[in-house]
């Protein structure tokens, strides 16, 4: 099981290193769903409930948007930091999208 977790983590890191094409123009807002799909779906799942590698169930998260921005930016537990990988606007867009996953 530990080997699976390591492989999943390496896949996550490898996919995080690609070109970020989540906006089509500088004046457009980032697409939170597209960013979530690229960076978060592997561990959290399409609906936020997968929980791979102890990922939080986002459908049950009680964090407010500011808390989500903090976790996305700086990471928590086994989740990596996305500071320097995503822009502040992209992190904000992901937080907005994650709020839509709540039940």
C-alpha cells in the first residue's frame, strides 16, 4: 500500500510540472474546475470525495474560502504546497470551485 502512495505522489508531482494552460487570455479569469482537474482530482477525485493518500473529503470540508486558499497555497499533511506553481488568481479560482463540491 505504501508503494501505491509513493507512485500516486510521484504522478501528482509529475503532472504538476506541466505547462499551465488553464486560462486562454491574461484578461480572463482562471478556470477553477480545469485547474482542479489538473492538480487536485488525482487525490481528491472528481467529486472531492476520493480520499487517496489521506486527502480530505472536500464535499464535507468545513473550511471557509480563506481556509481553502491557505491550504492550497501552503499545503497540509501529505498535500503539497501550490505556492509558486499556481498564481493567486488560480488558487482563488480552485477554492471557488471546491466550494461547489460541498453537499
